[in-house]
């Protein structure tokens, strides 16, 4: 389907626009839903180093994480603060050095999202956790994205389905642990209308749980340990001894001895 494969360039960069969009409705309400998703995903994720790649307006979702050393990767130089400037497909981090990594909409605005996933796999420690936060194209928000005009965020970029993301993660050796979706209201900006449509959240979780505007996928980097098979060095017994024919055993000799008169 062309809708799911398309990529709409974002002009000079989507991240500053995305942060501005999250500061007003419906972005503000969406950020609250994303915070709940991240909080649930990070509850059982432990370690020493947590890296966040992309725009994470739902910073409240990180508060429940037991990992205290956190690094924000700034993808376009607009995040400010103590952020590390880098690209999602080229992280300046050592291999096998990060315990948990969050791709916060990084794949939505990455021209080569598979390469970004490969980079995440490289920097994660064995059994490390990857959290992917993304927009769901199979939702009313996906239809809004398809009909959008102009390059502004969040309506530019790429939308990956959960199914395709699962396939890529499997190819890279990840085990998908959980997938959650949230925010079942349409992308309307009027605060009052959003409040009146709040009943769609309860109905959506029960009746159409796959149509949430955003999803979170939690995966673990699997490392398959190769167990060497020890060879059996016991020599096989020869059918015929090297010296010639086999000598009869004592039992065979007794059986073949003639009876004494």
C-alpha cells in the first residue's frame, strides 16, 4: 500500500516543529497518553544507562524508570540543555554499552528507519531493552497524515506499521515483549471537543484497540549463546583386532571343549 510506504520530506527539520505542536492541542493530550505508555513499558527495565533518541515531549513517562543515568540524543540541535548531538543511524556510542534505548518518534522522521534500528541493536548490551514510540498509520491519525498538505510536523515523514516494525525487529534478533496503543480520539485541536470525545478512549481500548494514534513496542536484544558440542573421543572397538583373527573367549573355549570321557 502506497500509504504505508511513502515518505514525505520534512523540510529543514521536524523536531522543533514537533515540540511546538506538542505544546498545544491535540499534541498536549497525546503527550499525556504517550507518557502513560512509556511509564508502563519502562517499569521492569533496569540497568545503568538510558538513551533517548528523538523528541520525547512525554518526559513524564521517564519518571518511573529505575535507570537514573539518562542521555538525550538531539537530532537537529534544537533540544537545548545537556544533549548529545548525533544522527539516529550513527550514534557516537560504544557497541554493547547501553542498557535501554528509546526511539521517540525517531523512526517516523528517519529516511532509513531500518538502519536506525540496526544502530540501536549495535549499542545495546546483550539482553538490553529497546522502546519504540511511533505514530500508527492504521488509525484516524494515519488518514489525517495521508491527507495532510505541506511539510510541517507531525504530518510529514514516514509511518511504520506495527507489523512491519515487528518483522524488522525479528530480523535483527530482537524479541518483542509487548505492544501497546493509545489515544483513540481523532486529531482535532479544539480542547472542548477533545474533552467531549473522551468516551472514545474507554470504548477504543475495548472495541478497537488496534486503532490508537500512537504505539509503543518493547523489545529485548537476544543473544543466542553457542554451546560447543564436545566430541566423543572414545575409540570405537574394532571388529577384528589388528593382529589377525579374534581369539575365542574363555566361555567360547569352554563351550567348544569336548566332554571328558
